C-alpha cells in the first residue's frame, strides 16, 4: 500500500506514478473524484488494538483520488518514508463523515490491509482518517458508498455465476468482475407518472376547442354573466308574469283521489 515506508519491512505495493496522468491506472480503472490539494491523511493503529509495534503515518496536505477500484492518496510533499498510498475500496469498512462544530469535516474508515501490501502482518486493521480542509468530504463519501455498493453487487453476481476468482477482498476480489459493465453513475430520481393529467388533458383541449367553434358560429362573444336559477313563487314565472291555469288534472290525480276516498270509507266502517 505504500511505495516506501520502512526499508526493513521487505517488498512493498505502491502506486505507479506518471507525470502525464498523476498515477498509472490499473486495467479498467477510471477516476471518479479528486479532492482539493489540502486534504490530510492519517493512518494509525487503533487505540483499542495498539499491538507491540504501533504504526503511524501522517501527511498534512495532498490529493485523494477515488477510482472505480481503489482510493489513492498522493501527498503534496512526498518523503522517502511516504510517497503514496492506495487501498482497494472493498477493503475499507465502517466509513463515515464527522462534522465537528469547529474545523473541517473528517472522513474515517477501518482499513483491512492487503496481504504483502507493505504493511506488517501484525496489523490486522488500521484506522484511516482524511481531513478535507477545503471541503468535499460529503461529496467524496457519497460517491465512495455508491461505488462500493455497485462493486459488492458485481462481486456477488460473479460468485453466483460460478466464478470462484471473485472472492475475498483486495484486488483479487474484482478479478472475475467485468468492470466495464458495472454502472457507477448515479441513477436518475424516480418520478411517478401522472396518468390522470395525461388522460384528461386531450379531453379538456377538445372541449375547449368545441366551445370556441360554437362561439365562432353564433357570432361575436358578448360579456354575458352565467345564468343562475332563481327560486320561483307559486303561479309566478321568473319574469314576474302569472302562469296560465292548467286545463287538465296532473298525472295520477284520479288514482290518488280514489285511494283517499277508499281509505276514508274503511276508517268509517271500523268506527261503526
């Protein structure tokens, strides 16, 4: 994980640097995010597991690059002891952002070192902290979590397909994954289709067109107020003119009269 740390720890894994592209990408690797240049890094042994050989590496300023496979940190002023750092995305756990009341935001993760990656095997886990002094912690974190989720889904799909090489953590976990087929961009937000408005709009338009056609045939439109029905009194029309008397009884009048007479006779017979 380090290009150079301490000479007595044997061969190391490092980031191959390039003057034109900052670093040499791995096969199928794409850069997704780059932080401002004043981002600091701290890699230490957790206080809960200090061990016999506590480890501490720090850099006060540098750039962190997020790719579709790993995170890469390049200090602004490299030293012989610390020139670069990289870690596979699937080897970073419990990642979160802390926003203190005073000071910049801090991104923290638990690092599971890669075997033969330049970190002594006595350190099973390390605590990684990056302080985003010029902002960008939440943007970095959201993109990191999205990429990690997509990579985990791709690894699980490769395992389900019978590819035994997609197992464990580190770079080997992605050996059986087609990285070109992994969709890493953020999906568009889901919007429910408004079917009611879609169905009603054509009918409303046609109705309005019909009204306009009727008006055009009837002549110029006048400023007429809507007709409101008035309550009418008995025998008087809405214009104040009396109604003419009817020439014949209303429908069912005779049947109603016969029924009422019959009812009256029955009640009288009962009383007698």
